[in-house]
């Protein structure tokens, strides 16, 4: 459906192995989800298919980190729902 999508989930051509770096990326995406403008931007950039692939990666990681998985699920919820109020 989205050719080459897996390669877009990588930083510099390789999967980011650092748990802390991945957590910081997810936290940055969560901050974008806090405002309507940020959510609309993520939707316009079609972040959902990428988040779906990242979610698969986190679930299949050597030791799945529940906090990462929860953050990804929240990002998907925020970006898939329409006309919701800003998160404060």
C-alpha cells in the first residue's frame, strides 16, 4: 500500500536502537498532538501509516517497552479523531 514505508521509519537508514531516543521522538509527537494545529499537521503529513509500522516494530522489539506502546497508541488516537478539543 505504501511502498518503502518501512524505510521512512528509520533514522539515517537504520532503526534507532536507543530506547531514550525513541522515547524522545514519541514525546515530541505527543506535544504536537496537544494542539489542533499540531494534530492537523500530523494528519496532513499522513503520520498514521508510519505510526502503524513503528507500533509493529515496538511490539516486536527484543523487550517491548509498554510506555512506548502506550504513547504510540495515544498518538494514533489523537491523530485519527476529528474535531476534538485541545488537550491541556
